[in-house]
């Protein structure tokens, strides 16, 4: 059974799914638009489970397109702290009351918007962060928590990979494999929380073509549009949407 959505809401869902593909092609800030749109179409807590299979589809397509650029040393380095953060995020999801989950997603997305905007406006701002094991574990743990609570960890890892000076296509290929492994690991937790079932999977299936379209669109945009201008515009919309989740207007 599909969710009872109006035509306008279905168009928003298609837009959100398309943004997944665009984000997986290198425009990581675009993924924040997907998070806030889904959190408006569905109860915020449930939206995280509805979104997860679509993210995995995007990860698989991105791996297919960019797998040769992955740097596995960085992936193995970041997986352990990220898995620890996912477990912590799982317990937080069970503890946070449902009526407060919208503001939680709003705050997570708003923080990610600010960090992503700083990255675009001042690309050298993160060039001198420490590259210690403690720094990597802190980033990984925060990535795990944010991906479990709001599926919004893309900008976190983009900032880390920028700090360690990964080239553009290596960043995209490494992120693709990293988030494929991370998102697959989240399935048992989301299923146990009752956030994934046969109905949500049918809804996901209907939106798979939009994710694929987003992958092709993202690859085209990378060569055509200045990335910082494109993402800053979308970050404005994501920031406004996160403020709406927080009840600011």
C-alpha cells in the first residue's frame, strides 16, 4: 500500500529522491534537501527509515559510477568509530519521544547546513584541522550519530575528506563506498525500530528511477555548474526547511 499523498506531495517525494542521486554524485549538500523534504512528508522519526533504502540505491549507483576512485585506507580508518556512533544513535532514537524528533532532525540539519556553507564560503577553513586518530574517531562517531538520527552525515564526511586533502573524484568514490557500507549496517537497527516494512519498501521502489535520474543529473552538473554556487543555493532552502522543523515560522 502506497502512502496517501497528494500530487504535490508525490512531486516533492520525486524531487527528494532525485536529490539523493545528485548528492551521491558529489554535491553532498543537496542531500540535506532530501532529509527535510521527507521529514515534512512523513512523521520525522519514520522518515529516516523510509529514506534509508533510497540512500542505499543511490550508494550502489554511485559506487558503480565512481568505484575506481575510492581510497580504501580512509574507509577502513573511519568505519569503526562510525559504527560506534550508529549504535549510540540507535539508542538515542529509542529514547527521544516521537513529538521531539522533528526538532532533533531540524537541529542536526541546521548544524550540517552551517558547516557545509562554511566549507563552500571558506574552503581553506578546515585545512589545518588535526589529522590525529582522536580527530578521526570524533568525526566518525559524529558521522554515525547524525546518519542514524537524520541520514544527514554526508557533509560531515565531506568536511573530513576535504581536511585530509582528498582530490575531488577520490572524495566522491571514497564517500560512495563508505556510505554504502554504513547505510547497509543501519538496516537491522531501523527494522528493529519498526521504521522499515513492506509498505515503505514499495514506496521506495516507486522512487528508484528518480534516484537514478539524479545520478546522471549530478554527473552532468559537476561538469557544467560551479559546485559552490549550486550547493549554496540549495543550502539556503535546506536551512529554511530546518528552521521550519524547529518551529521558527
